[in-house]
C-alpha cells in the first residue's frame, strides 16, 4: 500500500479530521484569550497524563467487559471494541467514533472545570486530552496497518499491541502508553503468556475467562 494512501486514510478520516480541527480551534482560542503561561502548560500536561491512564482503564475495564445480556449494551461494546478484535485490520472499526469520544471529552473537561473553576486551565486540559487522543489514534493506526515504525520505542509499542490482539487479550492494554501496563502488572514477557483461545472472540468468552 502506498505511503501517501496510508497517511490519507488516517488524516482524512472523519473522526480524526474533526478532532484535529477541534484541537486547532481550541489552541487558537486559548492563545487569543489567555496566552501561554505556566498554569496552562501544567494543565495541558495533566490532560496528556489523564488520557494515558483513562485509555488504559477504559480499555481494560470497559472495552473488555464480559458480553452483557442487554442487546443495546452488547451492540455498543461490539462497535467500540469486540468487533475490532474479530476484524483487527478493518479500518471502519479502528478509530473511536465521535459519538463516543466527544461526550467523553465534555464530561472530563466539565469535571475539571467544576474542580478548578478556571476557563483557561480547563481549555488547556482539553487540549492535552485531544492531543493524546490523536497520538493514541495514530499509534493504534500504525499498529494495524502495513507501516514500520522507525524508532525502537515505536516498534515496541506496535509489538505489544499486536500481542494483545494475537497472543492474549488479557495483557498489553496500553495502546499508546504500554508503560501503564507495567504499573498495573499487565506488561508481560510474551514467552510467559499462553495463547488465548478468545483473543479474536471477546464476545464468546465464558465467565471466569
């Protein structure tokens, strides 16, 4: 696949384009209204770190829930993650849909604003969240497309995510931040982890798996 096509598939995908535009508008408005200060930089960094941990927690404890009996909830999980495990190279299932990511962004930023009461800090926090979301989407995209990362870190990130998809779904949850797996004990030596029979069938896992 031509490299130009690979970049086009990412940057012109609606879910990605909208988030990029939102980030540019947010940063531009922040610079025009508040400028750049230490508080903004700290809150931007808090947004980055906040997304890293929310990514891991969401992936492990929400996306990997046992299949619910409620059909609506089941369809939600199938679109958000189950079907991605079944068809890991399907571009339509690769990105977080806007109907999921935008409400989550509003909730996180809303809570941050309620705690701080600071519009400038909240805008910087939101920019950090979106920036890390886009980094997550890019690393996730690279992991599933015929692209070879150039750095050792990039190659390691791709390898750990593919282990999650093709070795065992119970480990290596951190797509963009595998170091969070190290904190929570889910970063393992692949040789010590058995191959799961349900790595492509999250919906079919029995209780206790």
